């Protein structure tokens, strides 16, 4: 692999990672505002990807990856929520979970159900997203456990 192709591959991975984070933000915003997925997707692609806020430049996401995650999370929400509920203990149903975590589980569930991404990659990526939203908290460990359960249900052949 040449230096150029290695840089391109790293850039693609970074854009996919940013798209996962943006998908969680978009799903959270949809739940809070009641906006449609098409309106939210357009807003993020047009105004957030690569934008500068308070001197900080936002990452440039991959529009197709982002759009697909959001739309598939909406399309598969009932199945994803059922998978998430099965991964949670009885006293903590999905409705009691923080709305950011609900959005995260929906985005990750969409990728597990509809993409060829290896489950371990999905888990690692979304644990990293949890760390971005909850720095220093216990949530990344919680996310790891729930996503491991969801991944084993969605893609048992991968384990």
C-alpha cells in the first residue's frame, strides 16, 4: 500500500467514524424535535459536515454512510428497539435509557442489521462514540455490553 492509498484509507475510516457520531446526533435531534429524517439529514450534510463552530472545525462525514445509518435506523427502529430491550436488564427498559444512548443503540443496530461491517468494528466504533458523548463516564462499558448482546443476536455467525 502506498503512502497515498494509506492516507486515503485512513481518511475514509475517519469520515465513516464521523458519520456514525453524526448519525447518533441526528437520531437524538429527531427524537427531541420531531423532525423528519430527510430534514435532519439535509441539515447535517449542508450545515454540520466540516463546519466550524466556535473556532473548532467539525469532521467531514461521509454523506452516504450517514444518510444510510439514519434512514435504516428509522426503518428498522422497532426491531432495533426490541433487540436493545432484550440486551437490557428487565428493570431498565429502553424507555428509561438516556436519549443519547437510545440514539446510539439505534444507529449501531442499523449498522449491525443492514451493513456488512464486522460486528466487532461496529461495537468498537460506537463505544468510541459513547466515549465522545460521556467522557470519563461508565457509559462506554455499558454500551459495549449492550452492543455485544445485540451483535450476537443480529450476526451470530460472526461469533
